[in-house]
C-alpha cells in the first residue's frame, strides 16, 4: 500500500495518513483482517516521526477502523454495521458540512448531488464526476 504525504498541505500528516487508510478500506484495497505496516516501518518508509504514525493509528483505532493486536500489530477491523445508520460523530460532521453548504448559498438538490458524487468517488467508481 502506497501512502502519499504532502508536506505542503495544511492538513496535519497524521490526518492525511488516517484519511488514506479510510479511503483504502472504502475501495477495498484494505480489507477486514489485513495488516498495516508497523508504526516504525511506516514512519521509516515515509520518512516521518513514528509518533505521527502512532497518532494516526490511535485515531483509526479509536474510530473503529483498525484494531491493535499485540502479535499482529495494526489490523483492519470488521467495521461494517447494518449500513443504515451513521454513528453520531459522522452524523454531526455531515450536519456541519450541510450547514456550511447552506451558508454558501447551496440549494438542497445541488448539495445532494455533491454528496452522491462524493459517495461514488469514495467507493472508487471511475466515472464519478468531480465537483
């Protein structure tokens, strides 16, 4: 798995790493039970501080995307729930995004269209239009 870190990006490196792991799970490049590189190995490979990788892994673990196993290290969790309800923290983030869109004058149908496009891209659908 290749991870790309953009040091010019204002987003902290641990968040970039977290997001890339989530995207790779979404498009099935990472699947339940797959092992992630050790903290030290990934830090060495990316030439970043191991505390940064540790922070990303801790966040992913707290959010339920990975589990930490003493023998196996970081492993992709079985995160599929019933697929109908968003966890509260995700619902709250989506509510904020909707509020931001409203503040920028976006109407309901345009917002829903953007959401559908984003969902398709996150699933790795090649023909999903860019916003």
